[in-house]
C-alpha cells in the first residue's frame, strides 16, 4: 500500500500532554506543535493538576503567543444532569480561543455542534474507533479529527488515512491500556472509580494469579502483572507514520512530571523534524537512554504497529517505572551502609551521581527498595561506592536508577524560573521590524522638519502584524551608521517577550537625533499591540449561526464534512422532541451469550410461578400468543448471539431460532461485538449475503460505529448495543436520527444485576481460564473462535432462577434507573 505523498500533506504535528502549568511550559519550550490539557471538569485525567478557569485562559494565551495549538479534553461520559454545565464550560473554552475540544460522549458532541457550530471537535480514543468505516462515521458526525485506537497496525493506519478526510491522530509514546479505550470497566467494578468518568484507579497495574493456564505458559505465577503492558515507544518509526499520512503524533502522559514532558518532547521534536524533511535518521543511543530514564515499565514496546507482540507487550514483572539498569552489587551492606556497585557500562550516562534515586532489586525475592544517593564515589574504572542505603542489600542484587539528577537538571533548565506570564523563554516567534520617519511638516521656509516615527512589526510564524507610531519629533540631520547599530540593539531587546528579532529595516530619511528612550517605548508598544492582535485573532469570529448548514470552515481537510454533520443535527431538531424518543427496546429483556455454544448450555427459563409471580408480558404469557424467536416482533425475552459465530460455523438460522425457543426465549437477535476488528469483521464481510438474509428478518445489535451506516442503509432494524456508550438523552436522539430502532445504555450503567458483563476487551490474550487478584476477586477470560479479541468478564454464575428473576425484576427498584431512564434489562452469561 502506497503512503501519502510527503509533499502533498499538511505538516505532521507533535502533540504533547500537559497536566499543569509547568508541564505546559516544558512542552512549549521543547518544541510541541500542540498541547492537550484538561480543566477541572469532564476530563479523563481528573487526578492531574489540570487548570482552573483563570489558569486555562493564561495557558491558552501563553501557547498561542508561541504558535502552539491548544486542545482541551472533555473526554468523559456525561449524564443528562451534567450536560448543561458541560455545555457552559465548553462555551467558556470556545470564547477564550481554544483550538479544539477532545470529546468521547457522542451526544455531548452533537449538542456542541448545535450550540457552538464553529467549534472544532476531535473524537477521543475513548470513542473506540479502529477502522476506516468507523472514521467515516465519525466524519459524518462532524468530527474533524479522530484519535484512533492504540491497537492499530501501520498498514491499518495507512488504509484509514488514504480513505478518509478527517485528520488522524496516533499515540506514539507513553502508557498503554490493556483494554480498548472507552470499553474498560475494571476500575469501576473493583473500586467504584470509573475510567469513563476520569477516575481510573488502574487496577490493571496490580498483580493477578492465572488459573487454568495453558501448557508452557510461564506468566501465571503469583505476583505477575498480567494486565500491565509496557510503555509504547515509536520514536524509531516516526518517519513511517509521517509517510503514512498521520496528522498528529500524540504522547501520552497528563499525569507525568514536567521533567518527563521536557525530555520526551525534545527527543521526539528532533526526529520528527528529520522525518518531515524526509531526511534519513537513526536514533542516538543517548536519546534511547534518556527516554528509558524518563519512564519505562519493564522496557518499551512497539505495540501493535507491525504485529501482535503477544507476551512481548507485557511488563509482567513490574508495573511501575523500572528505570535504567546500572549493574550489580559486588559488596552488600546493612541498612544505612555503603555498597559497592559494578557498572554494566562505563558510559557517562550509566554512572551514578549524588542526587540520583536508585532502586535495589533483591536477587532472590525480586523485592525492591529505593534510596536517595548521598554518596557516589568511583573506586575504579567500573566500581562505585554508593550510599546511603535505606535497606539491607546483598552481593548480586541488581541496581536501577529511577531518577537521574543530571537528566532532571538538563530538563529543568528549559522550564525552571519561568511562569506563564514572565521569564526569558527559549521558544519565541521571529519578528521582522521596519522603522521609518513620516514628515508631518514639510512647508517651505521651515528650517526644522518635523514628523513621527512609525514602527512596523510582522510575525510570519503567527501570521500577525501591527504598527505603532510616536508623537511628533524634529529631524535634525540624517542618521549615521553608528546610530543605526544602537537603534537595532535597542529594538532587539525582546527578552521576556514571546518574540525574537529576525530582521530590522531602517528606511532612508531617519533622523540622527532619535532618543533611545523613544525607541524603547515604541518597541514595548509594538509588543503589546502584537500580543493583543494574537489574542483577538485566537478568539472565535462567530459565536453562533442562525442559517441552516453554516458551521464555518473546519480546515482544508475537513470542510466537506460539514453538510453530512449538519444533516444529522437538523434531522434531530426537526423530527425528534426532547421528551419523546422512541426506543423499541423499552420493555425488552435480553440475555447476551458470548457464543452460540453458551446458548446451547443454557438451561430453559422457568415457565411457571415457582420463581414468584411474574409480571404481565413475561415469557410464559408471550410464548402462547407471540410470534416466536424467528422474528423481531416480540422482544420480551431476547436471546442475543454473535452473528460471526453463526456464520463461521455455517449454522442454519432456523436451528438457532429453535434452540432459543427451546430455552424459553421469544426472540433471538444476532449482534456484532463492541470491538470486531480483524477476524470477526472478516467473517462478516466474507459472508455478507448470508448475514443480510438473517438480519433482514431479525434485526441486529451493533456495539461499534463502523457497521451502523451499512446496515441502516440496507433497511435492517438496527439496535444500539452497550459499546456505543449511550449515556444521555442527547445520544439517544443522535442515534435515533441516524436510524437506530432501539438501544441499550452504556455498560457504564451496569452492575451485578447484569451478570457477567464485559469489563475489558483486548487484543492481548492470556492463555488461562481466569485470573484472581490479591483480594481473591475472580475474573473470567473469554476467548471466542470467531474473534481476535479476548474478553474479561465478571465471574458470576447465574442459575436459571437468578436469570429469570433479574430479567423480570420490577424496574422501579433498579439502581441503574436512578441514572438513566432505561427500561430495557440486559443479562450477560
């Protein structure tokens, strides 16, 4: 597959995370093209420092004055009660010139398109988009950029960039999630802290024990970090990503230190510049070491860029920063003593120094303890005495440097003693100046010519210019060369401003008697005028529009996305009232089977009153008067089975319907998983005619964006599944307008009553039946023959009585209904 022509694309952007003001300065000073940050509300890194409203205004101004774009994350699911506040905050950001909002909640995004029609929206990686069809759907919804899933290969990225109009943003460095982003519920399930609400507790970084492991699998011992991937590092592949047409290279890490931000930004800037100019490069060893020293979990991984790395993806022995390996102890010591370290390398970067933080790993137990180095004395070419050790250490123990004093000093030199409003900055916009004298009195007979000085300034970097002028002065003779030198020196005194003098032109006719104080005054006035010009330029030109179809220009790559997005928005306005959204699944009860085999293993639902008095419309009454599992007319008790499983095993649909009927269901409807990348999609594509024959009669549940347009276009009844993260009325309206007949709310609303629902879905597979955490909580691992993804689900075994009770429980007592007005009930087995 051919890449995008390097001469026919926009320059690829380096996008850096900033969790606070110091991180912002570090990112800008070290070469970021754009930064992404969060406010105090609705962002997926609620525990970062983040920015209050005053700080946000200062941050936007600081970045824009240096030509750096600002994207603000509002990438959480937002409830109906929260939507008014979220829109209010988005308006505040828009009014203060933010370049884009990064959004997860599709309903919130649709509301913003109606409320702030000119705002640029990026679809977060939390949106779980992993294919060209998914990106095209995002384009239709009005997103000018899509942050794709981290699980994509380089070839898949190329396919997307070549087939779409939206910009594509790809993660290149930092932490990886085990689960597809936007589909993880492990933290909420274990501790009530939701990743989709910005409060992830990272239980994936804790140790688990594997049970029922496959033959030869070694990572199932107690203490292994089975869900903790290594950090991503694609610095060696920047050129390939640039040639593939990626618009933005994104570094993860809004929780990271400013030192980390400075180091990573500087190194990625260096090699992105080479790649942009199509200059061959190789990564210097010192840069590799610096990236490792900044942060790594058991080394780095290329992720899924070329293939599934399988166990090579995982940091199964350590889930925190491993640091850089220095060597082994050749002489141990007691607590508070001094040990002798033999270095594995004699390179300068690999030697310890005072101020480092080292960690000693016991060679028998692998337990670690860290200490601050107060003594680092070279005893020979490769032997160092190190202390003051905070715990006992033995000969043979490994030593790692967790924090490098030297690297921190190098990094801090780029942001220390600076604030968002004051300091001598390295990153400044080049400024061209022109000084001229304009006579205001040239009448004959006047012995002394009078006029005013005019100083013009232009920054091509920022695309702004300004002009200031002095009061009238006398012209007492032509300027000399020595005076020109002094004037240029004073005009160039721009320290502490966002500008640096590039050139200065002095027009003929300048007077010799120009006071330097006047030049200083004009310079200050020019800087103030340019700053105000840039601030006003960053603010929105149009706040709202009245005429249908006018949203402003999303940019050269995305202007053509407007009409389709507007069509959806206005279809919603015209057809659907806020208080009337027709959901054909309102009174439906569904049981979700991970495979057809699970349906076969299911006991028949109770058909009598032994489980208590059933509600009207339960299985027993519907069975007598309903239409049966072969159609979607009767949705009271629905069995859900994976479409790809039926197609892969070439099952007769009537046989599947009979199986469901024999188990007590009134209908059976196939589904496509919330992540269907790879094998599942391929099976459906290869058997599309058969698939349509099935779903034309039954309808289909879809858990991801990529298949919606196709099936709706074919006239199939489409039901939105939990993977779409429908969480508020705005999202309901959006999907109803697109053509969905009904929907199930996000699994964010699920609890124990919903049974063994998916907590994670991952490309990485653990060859075991289950895993157990330190508190003896068990998770089941589900591998499906039709899918490349493994599912981790809650370990809940439902009896037939439990299942029936849950399906027909009085909805008024449902905990979920306090959050959402959802009458459908879903059980996972």
